[in-house]
């Protein structure tokens, strides 16, 4: 059993997959498309990864505005969530992704990745931050339940 994390953007989807123990998230790839609304190949690739990696759940970044309102990108993420659920039959959890792209950019700066190369990695790293946050929350909830 593994969990997939997705950072859904207008022309890319960053992908991360958990380990079997649901402890760590690893960035796997960035799925690119030429047009925002052309999602057939993107969804097909996600389905391939689900099968290859034995994914049983999906976490999708939910880009709410900083004031906690739902903007255009968040609405598009909600629509993508519905498509994923229909197409894969898996549960898709929306996960607040505010500042994950900023955190991913900061991590790349600290790692010494050149500015010109950061765009090639940011979506995948943002997906890692989304998934890792979700995994950490699950582990925390489990430890709290065990203590009760």
C-alpha cells in the first residue's frame, strides 16, 4: 500500500509516492501537458503510476488563498479531484498546499540548484511537501489514538 501526492498546476502535475511504510515521500516525476484543459494523457499517466506503484490513496494539493478563501486554482483542483476519483476509483484527499512551492524553492536554493534549473524540479518537490505533510499528520493522529 502506497499513497500518491500530486501538485496540480495549469500545465504540470508534480508526482510523489510514499514508501510502503507510509513514512517518507519521494518525488517521482513531473507530468507536463501543452494545454491546461488537455488532461486525458495526464490522467492516463497517473493511472499507470497507480498500477505500477500499488497506490491505494491520492493526496491532491489544494491551493487555497492565504486568507483561506477558495480561488480559481482551488476550484480547478476540486474539479481535478472529482475526475481522479471517477477515473481511478480511489479516495482523493485535498491537502492545504499553501506555501509548498515557496518551501520547495527554498529547499532548492539551499541545495545549490541553479535558478535556471529550479523550474524543472519545483512541481515534483512541491508534491513531496504535500505528501510528506499528509503522511506526518497521519502518523501523528495514529500516535495520539494509541495514547488514548
